[in-house]
């Protein structure tokens, strides 16, 4: 492959990242989260079954009888939009591979934390928000965790009592290496109830 073809391929990948993390890519990202979650828990499905709802809805994505509200837990003061745009622009103006000068954007290094604790804190905060007080009983809350310096969730971390009084139909999460079903109530989708209290690592 020639340098020009490699450069074109790198630019295409950077463009895809820019689109994916843009505001217009929100629905695509949300459907991807649900697809990735279902694949990790090894649940059979068709991509066409995963659908986005209008932005005014409290439901981000529907999958069969699941109604997912999706939240991302990122590094504090994340500058991802700025970084992806700067990276794309740097590659776009390059005429050859050695011309590429990727931008250096300083970001805060987060403190060490447990993913389970991060999810619990955010779940509690959202449960107290006026935005979800009237609808949370019918919502399946799922977190996509991209925050660094956070330990993976262990089965022994999970305590259903932590979430049972917060009012959500179910609480699940996904990170780069695992998926976990932390809580389900009696009205939760059956496929989530089957996995309640389960942590599935990628590759297992």
C-alpha cells in the first residue's frame, strides 16, 4: 500500500471518529452502546431491532421491551470533541505521512476510583433529578464508562440494595472490557433479569 493510500485511510478513520463523537452522531453512538452490551452478554439479536427515539423522549434507544436511557461516564473536563476535530484537521492538511503532527491537548488525570462507585453515585444523582422522577420507573438505565483510572466491576461489588430504592427499572453498565447488570426490578425486561448480578468479561 502506498503512502498516499495509507494517508487516505488514516484520514477516513479520523473523519469517522469526528462524525461518531459529534452531536449529529449521538444516536449512532447510543445504538452502538446497546449493540456492544448485547454482544458481550451473548444475547442473540438483529441490529435492526435496536432503534433510536426522538430526542425529546426520555427513552434514547428501544430494544424489544427494553427502554434504555444511556449515560456516559467520562474523564472530568473531557475535551474529546476538540481533540477529534484537531486530529482530523492535522491529518487533512498533511501531504505525506511524515507531515502529520497530531495535536497535544492537556486533560485532567482523574483520581483512582472504582467503576461500581462511579455508577452508583451517578445513578443516585439522576434518580434525584426532576428530569427523571416521573419516568425512571419505566426506564432501563445503562452507563457507558470511558473514564480512565477506574477499577473493573467485580461480582462481589454488586449490592442490589444500593439501587433498589432509587426507582429505576434496571441499572446496567458497559466499559471497554466488560458488561454488568447491577440491578433489575420485577418489571425489567426478562433478558436483563436473567443476567441480574452478573459481570461478563470480554472473551469469557
